[in-house]
C-alpha cells in the first residue's frame, strides 16, 4: 500500500492527556528519554557539535487508548518554537492513523519510530505505524516523517527545498529510481510510484549525507517499505541557496 505522509494539525481529543515539563515539552508515564543518537539502522546517528543542537534531547510520547498504542518521537529543550512545531507535527502524524480506527477489529501500533536527527539547524523525525484492519489478511505498515527548521521554528517541505519545485522533483525521481533499480528487495517495483510528483517524495527526513525518502510499498507487500537516500551533492543544482547547509547540519 502506498505511503502516507504526516498531516500537520491539532490533535483530536482521543489522544492521551499529556503534562508539560518546565520546558513545555510533553511528558507522560509512558514517555522515556533516549539519547539523541538513537536512530534506526542505516540512519545517521551523528549529533552536530553545535551547543544549540545539544540543548535538544530526543524522547518519546506514548499515545494509548482503545485500539492503539504508539510511541511518538518528540524532543525536549532547545528553542521553544522549533520544539513545539516538531512535536505537534509528529503527534499529528500518529493521530491521523488513530482517527482511522472505526471498527472494533481495527488497531494501530507503533513501529521503529525515532528522532533521526538533531542538527544545529534542523530536526528530523520518522514515525512508523502498523495498521491492523478488521478482516484484512495482514497488517500494513506506513511511514510518516517531519523536518523542522530550528532557526525559523517552521516545517521544511518540498517547496521550501528547491528553486524550482518541478526541477527538484525531476531530480528526485531520477535519483530514486536509479537506487531502487539496484535494490534486490524492490524487484518488480512500480515506476508509476516514482514519477516526479510531490506525493511520491513528501515523506522524507534530512540526514548529513542526504535526503532520506520513504517511498512505501512500491514493489510488493512481502518486500516491505522501501527507502532511499539521495545525496545532497546530487541535489546541489536544484536546492535553494543555503538550504544544503541547513539540511546537512
């Protein structure tokens, strides 16, 4: 099933209540602090040496209720507006799937979700949700991701990256397909899911090496979700001036 990106917005009241600590970051009995270097296998685990980067700490927030239990990536400390924007967006990414529970047999759980990157200018988070639908033969896994500009306290989206969005998408499409063709897990992939439209590339995180894009199930359910890392060097010709420095920080 095709990937779905996080929907940024306010949480519905179905989520568990959270309390705020001294830095206004959410805490619950299920939340636990983890080192900022904890990341999924294959992702960058380097934390930038900037003193500002070190003021953020990666943690999790548990959302739990009837039919769902998800540990959502969060950050504590750091700049208040960046922290709030990132945390709200990651929580909303989980809430989107909680809201899809509409039958007694439906349920949602969290997968390998992490704050993948705390840089000097950027925060990146990845949320995995596993949806069990009543009557379905197997569950489906979906990726959500979010990137926050620490300086502005605002989300970084595809239109923010490129001087010309379509040229940027063309480059992402070419680069992603070249990598997918070399991935044995992606044999028989659908190239219609790699065409240069924003929908196919909007679930991504920033790493020092490049733009990690979660493509979803572009081949088969057995193959699982596929992701690629497009190096920043391959995007130099289409990125807005200064954007690479922010994203790779």
